[in-house]
C-alpha cells in the first residue's frame, strides 16, 4: 500500500484538564496529523458554553526548542477548514450526557498526500506534539474528555519532500477602541497565506475588525489596503462559505448555541423527534452565536451556513498550488501589518501565518 494511517497516541480518557506531550517516533514522511478530541456535555438543555474547539487550548509541534507549528484548537479548526476547504468527519452536538467529537487537522502539504511537501521525521531529532485542554471551555460544560491522535503517512510510495507547510500564531493582542495595531511580520520564510482572526460572539468579524493593510518597507509597496469584509470577498476561493450542522437539546426556552460560520449566517432549526411535538425559531448567528427558541423541551437539529470560520479571514499570496509563486520576502527590510479595530471593540485578535519551511 502506498499510504497508511498510524495511531501515534491511543485513545485516552480524562476527568480533568490535561497537557499531553507525544513523541512522534516515525520514519516515513507525514502528510497530515489528525487529532480526535471528544468532550462529555452536561448542560446542553440550557444552552452551550462555547464552540467545541475552544476546549483545546494549544496544539504545538516542536523539534527541541524549534517550534514547527503552534496555535490554539479554536484557531486550528478554522485554519484547517480554510486550508482543505472541507469539514472533517465529526459529531457536533450539545446534547447532555453524550460525547461530541471534533477533528483537528495539521496539514503539511497543499493537499493530502502531497509528494513535494510533507513532514519528514528523518530531518529532525526530537519531534514532539503537545496538546493541552481546558475541557469545560467548549461544548456544553463538559466534565470529561477523550483524545487520540493519528498520522497519515507515506508508506510504500517513495517521496522526497523539499519542505512542509508550517502554521503559527504570530501575535495575539487586545484591540483598542478604533485604534491601529502595527505588527512587523517575519521575513525569513516564504509566506503562502496570512490569516487574521477577529472573533466576538454576537458580532460579525467585519464589525470587529475594520481595516487591513499590509505594506513593504514603509509603504514603498502596498500589498493590500482594504476594509476587512472587502478583503474577505476579494478572495472567495479562500474565504469559502461554511456549511455546518449540529444537534442540540432545548428546554423550551431561548438559548444560545455556537457554530463555526460567523458572518452572513443563515441558521435553520427543526425538531429531532419521532413525532411532531415542538417547533423552533432561530435568530442571529453573528460571531458564531445562534439563538434557538423552542416551544417544548425536545431535541433538535440546526443547519448553519455563512463565512469566516471562527472569525478568521484568509489572504493568499499567489497561486496556492505553486510554491514558486508564493511570497518570498527576502531582501525586504520590513513587512508591516496594520489592523484597525472597529469602535468600541476591546477584544483579543490573532495574527497567523502559513509558511513554507524548506529542508
């Protein structure tokens, strides 16, 4: 067989927050690492705590002190979705006394089984994957969780990758009321994509982040200079519409639940019962928060669609399939990102990069 799926961390159960440090003791190139996280909900009938992925606080791949990949689970969920343009196999719900399941993927190539870009363990001496969880931070007040991790590897197919895609949180900061935040981006690696996340439950991200500007060497060359929502629509192949479904439990009251799309959200809910016994109304969806009001205490299904997963915008730098076309900042003295917040916004914002790391 040309490929194989290898379990690098067998499923383990937890009743408290945890941090796992996993040795990646493989020899064959890895196309993708898949993390399966489950949380055991306890309070779904009275609404949700937060998006499921917020229960995973950190995912980090290192080689000794060298950080190869690092971001939160909430970031990674959106990062991977915008990368692959597909929703992973998972079990999304806010039911009481049941485990939800989310898939967090670390892609190392342009696509699965990319022969040119993959993580080659032989190039490193101490590969370790660290995963941390705050279990009751996402879902519906979970009090237990499970974790297992897989690596999708090349097997009998011989490949010689020239490098891999690295994803990192570059900066997290607190926005000021209508203020500018200036950030000098790193210029030591080829950049495939810039990602900015501005997430506030109940507010669309383009009402959180007002304007995005990126320039070289003090405006000598302006790469992008546009309002946040315009940036999203300029690159529709990157900022795709997200379609997501989840199950919920309602006590017959107006309750808040959380979804991945955060802008132009269209939520629709119906009962999930054997007989017609209740109806539901949906409202809002901005910032990934959907209100569902039920006429009775029954289970239901919600389908939500919209843009900007977890409040994340993506700005591509060239043909995503051609590494020679990506942005090489060699020779540039400064690569400055200017993010302007909307008025009255004082939330946290995140800046991430996807870069090419060559061997």
